[in-house]
C-alpha cells in the first residue's frame, strides 16, 4: 500500500521520559500494528525521541528509508522543538498524530508541535484517536497514498508529441513551472518520429492486433473509405511505434497533438491512445500508460495523479453537452476513452464486447477508427488541474456515470457525435457553477470516491482546491 515512517516524540525531562517510556512504547506498538494490518509497510524509529540529538538522528534514519509519509506520534506531552528538529531532518510529508487517551496530554503535545510548524510554514496534516482505531489508520493511509502519488511525479518525464493543438492554450503548460512544482521534465518529440516509426513497425504484429480487435469488438464497421483494414493497421502500428519510443526514451506519460497534421494526412490516434490507456492489449495484461489526446499537458498531469491515487485507467473527455432536462452531462471526445471504461472488467473481451470501431467523421480526412462505447455506470471522482492567473488549482467533484435503455442511449448520442465514446455523468455540482468556473474543455474521471486522497494531494502540492457540491453551491 504505502511506506509509512513512525517517530514518537517524548518529554525532554529525563525523569519524566523514564516514567512515560513504556506508555509511549505501548501506544506506538498498537499504532504500528494497526497500520501494518491495513497493509502498509511501516518503518519505525529506532528510539523514542527525548533529546535534541535523537530528534535529528531518528528522523534521518526514517527518512533514509524513503518513506511516503512520516508520522510524528504524540502519546504524552512532548517538547515542541524536538518536532521542529525532526521535521527539518525529513523531506517527506508529515502527519502529526495524537493519542486521545485522557490519562496523558497527547493532544496538547500535538497542538504545540503543530503550532510551531505553522509558524515556520511547514505544511502538515493532523489526526487523532486510539492507536488501534482502523479509522485512524485509514486517515494516515490517505495521507501516505497522496504522498506516494505526488512523489511519483518527481523525476518523471512527459513525452509531448507535437505542439499546441488548434490554438488550445489550456493544453500547454510552462515546462519550468512543471519542473519547479512537480519535478516533471518534458521531452519534446516531433510527430514525424511517430509517423516514421509507424511505417517501420512490425506488420505481422499489426495484423495480429487487427484480427484480435475484429474477433472481440462489438463491431468493426469498415466502409472502404474512412475505415479499412489497412487504416486500422496503420493506427495499430502507431501504437507499436509510440510504445517503442516510450521504452527508448523512458517516457512515463505522454500526449499526442494529432490535430491537424496526423488527422488530415496520416490517421487519427484514437486507437493508439485508447490502448495506451488500457490495462491490456492483444498481448495480454499491461500497465496503463497515461496518454492525453491533443497533447494536453495539464490533462495528462491530472490523469497521472488520478491513476496513482486510484490504481485504474483514467477517463479523458470533452465536456460536450449539458442535457438540462435530465441534469446529465455528455462527456464525449474524439474516440479516445480507454476501452476498459465500457464495462470496467478485468477481462478485455467483456469490455470490447461493448465497443464499436466506427469510421472517423468529417473532422478527420485521413480517416481511421474511432473507439465508441458508452461508459459503464458507477460512482466517479471527476476533475482536473487547471490554472488561474498562472497558479495551479485542483477542481474536483463527485459524480455518477449513468446508462439507459437502448433507445434512450441512442437518442442521446445522436444529438452529438454517435461515432465517438460517451459517458453520461450526473455531477455533484450545479450546472451554472460548473460552466461558470471550470477552467478547461477537457475533464478526467476515475471510479470511486477518491476525494480524501486528492484533497491531501492538493495540500501537499500547495495548490488551491476548488471542490464543488450541490450542498455548498460553490
């Protein structure tokens, strides 16, 4: 799950510490057992911190284990400057945790330490409760989960195929800001490299993949013009090409501009992007590789964080239409939803049985297949990193994907672009608020309620959180 460091802070008076040591140790042991029972790896400080030198040495030892988050534990009154020294010795996010046993002033110790950290601007989270409380372990786990997601960005590389698409300012970010704030480098790759590699890709592999798609999909609707077996294999060879480039250049996540050069002269990237984001292809299970259409940098960054928090593929879509009569949003874009979202099954055949490959529409003269389905229903966390006046913010809300009877589904998709994938979303945000304040045309989603972890992500990244719900009205 996560690697969590635990350092217990004590009283600096020798005779007081001697009296309290067994009490602190018993509480720490219970907390550690609870965290391990929750599935976490726990790195425990070699000693209880009761002196200046121990504050530094114990914290450094725990930090050297490369923990995702460090817990400073307060079972008794603790000298606050021990926390300050220990905090300076570690760079991981901090969680101050207090025992609520009323026989000792653990809460007092935590509040004194937290106030001192506030004074120097050291961000930290706080939690409290009985050490064997599963809810307390879960709160700490959320902080560790968020820290692991944030840490996963540092030292990573984003592969940007092509430049700004169709004048889309929100798809382009400042590479200096990315390195400074997120620790992410950007590798610029010309789209010609993708075309060249695709032409050289293994034809036998492309044929195998095409036949696998034909055998498993709900339909591959060849029309002899915009979609032919040759065009579908060209899209598959593009997938093989970008996989080779990802491996050679150690790309962690990516985006493809596509429009207009590839979509007018080569083929659309819908099949390529869908299977990159999927947890499988024709060769079996694989790790999803986040790839954003239109080389959307902040979209890809959001998806990478959402993937790290949820462990699932991440949906990418345009905010296409608001059906006010139903209070339903049609989240739809040019064919790039991962096929996994059709049924969200571990079995690719179950997902692909709901996926149709249609000829591309008039936007894309070069042709190819769009990857069409209606996303399976369920609770979703939706949002995106956007920028206001140059500063990042995380805009987030809960929602539900819905599906309807065949006639209703058809009536809804026919109002926009039926050849593309659709997710019908009921958002926990008023339509007026969303349309007035959402900072991009692209939105992203993962199954389940991951708001707690994403709140912690926003705090650890020091970005503003705009969380919307109908109850708050904002």
